[in-house]
C-alpha cells in the first residue's frame, strides 16, 4: 500500500536512513507501487535503491535536482 508520509514508513524498512533518504524512499516506493501494478516487492527494491542514491548525492536531492531530472525523463 502507498504511504502518506515519512511517519507512516515502518521503522524496520528505513532504519539507518536519514531524513533525506526517508523522503527519497517514500517518493520512490509510492511511484513504483503505482507503476508496477501494486507489486510491493518491486516497490521496496526501487525505494531502497533511491534511498541509497540519496545518500551518495545529498546535494542533488536537497536542491530538487533529482525530481527535476525525473520529470524531464518521463514520457509525454
């Protein structure tokens, strides 16, 4: 099921992630959950990958660069 806020994320899933990574996890999980017909395993994998990327490039996430890039690569 999609999560409404960071507070809704189960601690076991996001343990060790900082606030920025948790936001990346939430955003990626919800997008993947919808995109892949509610496949929770795929959504979780996508979310963890996004959180790891947010750790590696925090300045991009902070500035919203990742969101802008994602929007540019969406099919119209």
